[in-house]
């Protein structure tokens, strides 16, 4: 990790404290593993800060309950019971659709994704959470199910102190342009290449 | 995420079940963010599987307690109290040294890192954990504080079902060669470039 010392001091008239408190749009993209996993890792940090964390799964949701959901929801229950950490909500946006698109028609999937995005817009307007994880949100954008201009306008104009993380392959260049922190995860080696099957604890 | 269907079925005579149960050596490297965070995210999955998870921080350790430690240790306490999930241990290997190397001499740091690695070897021999996160372990290797040949030999020969994740920049090519899953995190954009300071919940 970098040491935290910025290379440039901007002439924006802000104090260090103000500059420390800037809501970020964060993108995890690329073909490698770790995009979602790193976003859920950031949710751990947010929980520890006492933040309200909202996680919104856009694609994988319907097929299985991943381990991170159970673990993060357990931390949310701990918060509710003891006041430690922050609150965690986990929502599946459009539970009837998935990678394989086996369930429902494409129109159903598109409508569910669009409604999911409307719900996130409402929450942003209410400043409901401090951290939003929009997991695999690049896909409904790239499929045209959610309007990219609306996404950019909404995120750029959002009020208050709200961090937003978007994960998924092939992030739209306009999304990258609007973001402050963008990391690409690239595959150097993957066991699937050698015929290894996915396994519990690693893939889910 | 890929759908989990391997492109090649290997002629190794293994059943699907056997092929699903292979301990992995995983590397998260590159100059971007998310290497450690994604490893801690995998710890969430391991916890949910009921695994014994051991996390060993090799560099950042002494400077601050990061949010993930508090959050993951809370899940470990939940396991101890209720039996849910798995156990989580978090160890700082050589607590007297850090990025800035302000405390102690280089010799102290090197000895602490070497002793940390010896402890991990003992645990691997005992099959103490199912998942080991060796956070920022590439640095003591690259500084020559831990012998790379010993690391490769130990990890290659480890017994049982033990996953090992190593994070850090500039992973040694021999480490990459020995691993089954290697992801590179690259910086596309980082707020430090614009003079933004590190902020709570994001950097720690």
C-alpha cells in the first residue's frame, strides 16, 4: 500500500480534514478475480467505521447465497444486537435473473435491473448509506438495461458523504472518467485453465 | 465471474469431487489497491464455510489496527460464542516493524520476519488452518529476509487441505509459477494522484 502521502497538494483551498472527507466513486473492473471480493472487504472497513453499508447484487444474486452475504449479515446482526460497528443491508436486485438468464425473459431482467437502480437512486437522494456496493452493476449498464447517462448524472450530483463502489467487467469509459479510484483486476493464472472446478470457500 | 465450467477436462483420473477439493496457492499482486482487501474478502468466505482462518500481517502491522482486523475478529468471537462460521486468528508478524521502518533496525525487522515465517511453517506442518492469508508477504521475500526457496518448497510440499493466499507487489516469478491462481491489481486511477489524502473506511 502507498504510504498515504499525496504526490501533489492541490490549490483547491481545502483543509487536510476536508480533503480527507471526500466521497469516492470506486470502480473494480477487469477480467480477473477479486473485484467483488475486494468490494466486500471494503464493506468490512465501513462496518468498522460504524457506517451504514448497503450492498446491492445485480447479477449473480439469484443463483446462490454467497459466503460473504452470510458473513456480512452476521456483522450487521452483531451491530443490531450490541451497537458494535455499523449496519449492513444486502439486497438482490432482480432476484429472478442471473448469468445464465434461465429464469424469466430478457424483458423481465431488464425491468428488474431498472427498478433496482431506481431504488438505489432513492436511497442516494435520502443519503441512506455511507457505503454502497453496486456489485456487477457494469453488466446491466452495458446491456442497456440501465441508462448510463442517468447513472453518471446521479452519481456525480449525489449529496452528502456517500461512497459508491461499482464492480464488473468492461466498465464504461464514462464511468471510469467519473470515478476517483479505479482498479483493474487481471487474470495472470486461473485454475479453471487447468480444468479445476470451482470450489467452496474460493468461488463462493 | 466465469460460470464455473472449466474449458478443459484434464486426463488426471480424478473425480469431479476430488477436483473440487484442491488446496490452492493464490497470489494477489500488482501496484493497484485491493490485493489485501480481496484476501480479507476471501476470509469471509472461509469463515462462512466453517474453516479455521489464520491471517498473518507482515508489513503494515505495527502502524495501525485496520478495520478488517476488528471486523474479522468479531466474526471469530461470534464463532467462539455461538459456533457459527469458523475460527479467525489475526497475527502481526514482527510487530516492531513497518513500512517506514522507523522502529528497530533492519536486522530486527529481518529476524522478526524470519521468525514469523517459521511460525507459519509450523502451522502448515500441523495443518492448523484451512485458509492462510500471508498479507504483504512478498516484501520480506523480496528484501531477502525470508528465503524464497524455502517458501516454495514448503508451500509445494504442504499436506492436507490448506489454501494459502499471498499478497503484495512484485511477486517473485517463482511464486507465480508455483501458484494456481494469480491476479494482478493495477491502478487505473487513484485519488492520491489528485492530492486526495487517505481516508478512513477506504484506506484503513
